[in-house]
C-alpha cells in the first residue's frame, strides 16, 4: 500500500490526464451526480452499494466489491467489444 492514496478525479480530467478505459462509481449517493468528461471516452457504469458509513456494514460492502472486481479482472477484456464489455460489467453488478 506504500505510495497509494485516494485521488481527486481532477487528475483524471483535462488535457494532461491519463486515458482511462473503465470508470466505475460505487456510492449510491453518487449515482445521480455528474462526473467530469474523461479522456478517451471510457465505459462508465455504476455498481451501487449501500454506504457502509451509514449502515455500518463494512464487511458486506467489501465482499460485494471484491466479488465484482474479481469477476471483472477475470474477463477477457482484450477479446471483447465495447458493447460486450459493458454488458458483462452490468451483469457483474446484477
């Protein structure tokens, strides 16, 4: 975890920002918020989970996110079209 930190999304927008392939929001409170315009027009999806700071169930939030991330990482992304990838990301949220 050394050298890792939470980042403002400001560093991922603008002319000097890195290209992003997928943007996933997770906070149910953020589902209706507008996001910046991302470089590269990434796939954007919302994997909502209840806010563990509100309901106190951090373990459940962690397990949900872990299962979803593991399923996403197992996808053959390089062999998928954009539409196929979006459909799979939606299915994973299911």
